[in-house]
C-alpha cells in the first residue's frame, strides 16, 4: 500500500489515514497517525486466537510539519510489518518481524504499539518461557539437560517458525532463549546438588 498525503496539525487521538474493514466493520488493515507516530495494523492470527492485535509503530516520521508532502509505504514485507515514510530527502523505515517471540505483545491487557523495543522484550519473553524448562532439566538430570534444552530451543525457535510461516528467529531472541535456558539449568543443577532428590521420589 502506498499513500501520498499533505500533513496537517497533529491529531489529539489516533486519526485514520487508510483503512480496510470487513462486513462486521472490523479492521483488516489500518494505517493511522497517533500524534507524532504512524501506526500499522494488519489482521493476523493474534486476533483469531483471542489475543491482542499486533500494531507496528514508527515514531517521529518525516513530514510532521503541516503542509509537508509525505509518501508512506506500509504493509507486509519479508514476513515483517513494514512502514516506510519519506518527505523531501528524509526517509525512515520501521520493520517489526513476525517472530515467535512476539507472543508477549498479544498477552498485554492493553494496546501496545511496538517499535524497536521488540528486540529486548522478545528476548526477555523467551528467556522467561524457557528458563523453567532449563531448571527442571538441570534438577532432573544434568547429563540429559543439554539434550532436552537443545530439543526445546530447536523445536520452539526453528520448527515453529517453519510450520507457521513466521519470520525466522532473530539473534537477540536466540541470545535471550539461550540465557534463559542456561540460567535455568544452572539453578536446577545447584538445587539438585544442595537438595538432592530422595531415592524413589518421583
């Protein structure tokens, strides 16, 4: 989608620039302005699963001065929500890759338009999810923990994106998942040494 417009005064609330709705008046595609930011929403499986919609945000987009001519390209590109805006010689591109690590945003009890902070939040989310698996693997059997953790990491970060056509897991997400797994494994191993499982215990 390509939109060319002339900037006006900053809106006090979200103002639509372009939208496509279905027969129930639910947005299938929405491009809007929220004060000094652009927002892009494409209906996805998030809503079908009862989660919050995924919204990409581009702050401080070019052409904020009233009267500026702005060209905006927005949509899906390389499995990422993409907003590219330019005015004069200024151009800004924002991409939000649709990876498995974005699950945290769908669980928010409020709308949270996502910018580049996804790299940190996705890593933290995956570390929190995989950490308990690492703990119980280390607690159960340190010798088998490596195999369990590798299976979880490969299954969650490689197999799921391949099966769901999601974007490939990014480097920050791999690092976050690995840190969570190793931290959990170290905690489980320490716990096993200091509080060993009694013989015959489940």
